[in-house]
């Protein structure tokens, strides 16, 4: 597909989807640094990639001309498919929208997120590491977060600016996105993105139909984006001026970002509880299951 000069991606709506604390923010920062083309890193609090979140109340109200605070939850849900389809139908450039919601349909079969997106990047992370990162983010105990990971039907509470986000349990969230057939999905394991950021990011760009003048330009653009989104740079910026997505009780959003921390920080019982609930999905994604006591501090 031939794109206009300077346009990297084909037009259309792309979901950046994940269970919380699985690399969604990092992927959006990578994409923003790629699109900016700047020789300086993007400001993490003012990204060029600012297409919002699926749960955004303001976008809903712009499309419906309704005050969402006056609507009942089922009335909002009934309107959401049309709102999302209207959002995906507008614009001549690519739009990258964050979503933590599980992929689900209303009783009449309409997908809550609509049918208009051209693609989705789905980021997944070992649920044993998700439990640790999510606990720090929400200032909760790891046991409380494990209970959430394992409980079908759970959600993130809404507020003044956001609707509640339906999460389901971790396995249900993963299966919902990978098994639906409405939107093309490219799976990215957080661990692979950490181990080979340039290679994994480049494959995601190829899936999205990114176009560059030549191979050298593509290599340079990817390398620059990866360098500008390095965790050391993200921590430097957050330490200097904070990060607006950081939880109110959270010391740092970009805390560690490493894979395998669960081996030192989870107990045998906690590992067994997570694996007991999600063994089939973890195996499907290539996450090694451990027997009691193996590989755990």
C-alpha cells in the first residue's frame, strides 16, 4: 500500500489493548517517539500520540451530545458500539487508542468496542509479574491483586473522566482478544519486547503496514524510538517532573519493568494460586509453569 509522503501508517483505528500493567503505556511511548521523528525523547506527559482511551467520557459525550452522568450504565453500554464505530470512521490518519477492557459483546451480538477498528496490538505479560506490578500501581497487597486476576467479571472503577473498564479474570481477558474474529490482532509478549525491543517493535510496525522511504530509514526510525523510550529515560523524566498516569499512592510508575521478578517476590502459595487459575492460558502463551518450590526464592 502506497502512503502519502511523510505518513508512516495507513489511516484507521488501532487498539492498543492489554490487561493493566502489561506494557500498554510503553508501547504507546514507543509509537509516539516513532511518529514524532524528533532527535529528543518525547515528553511522557505530552505525547504526540494522544488519541485517548476507549473508556473516555468526553469522547462519548462529543459523539452523543449527552451528559453521561445522567445515563444509567446499561444505557451507556447500549450506545458504546455506535460511539466507537463513529470514532473509527473519522479521520484520514492512523489513530492509536488505549484499551484495557475485555473484548465482549452485548446480548444482541454487537461488540461493545464496535467493528470499525482496522487492527489491534495486544500486549500480554506473565500474570505472576502482573500481580507484582499491579499491586505497586494500586497500593494493594499482592494477595488482593491475585484475587482480582483470578476473579471473572472484575473491573476497574470509573470516575469523572472515565467509564468503568471491564477486565474479567486474566485468562478471560487474554482469550477474549485472541479468539475474537472482528479485529485483526498482533500478539506481543512483554517479555519478548523487553528482550528484543527493536525486533519485536519492528514486527509490530510491519503488521500495522508502516511504510518508510527505505530500509535504512526504517532502521534509524525504530532505533531512535527504542532509544528514546528506554526505561532509563522514562525513569529520568518521571523523577524530574512526575507522570500523570501514576497512581496517587504509587512512588514510581516506571519502577522496574523487568521480567521474572515474581521468582524473588512471590511465595510458593501465591505462584500456585496464579498458575492454578491460569495454567492453560499461560501454557498457550509459552509461560513456563513451575512445580512447588522450583525456581522460587
